[in-house]
C-alpha cells in the first residue's frame, strides 16, 4: 500500500476510540462506511450520522 493511503488510514483510525471509517471509490463518488473497532462500540459510543 502506498504511504499516502497508509497515512490516511491511520488518520481515519485515530478519529474515534470506538469507530473507524472505511473508504472506497465507486466511479467519481467516494463512499465512507463506518466500522466498529470492537463488538461493544454501538453500546459505548452510538453512531450518529451527520
């Protein structure tokens, strides 16, 4: 994996203790998908959509 993508992943992982964000491109659209870091994430830090 390239250094910029690795750095972006590290930055996304550091946004929250319980959640991270996966990102992908679909054509010209960037899709962000929240992903729990542990099984109880939804209990200790419920996901709030913007």
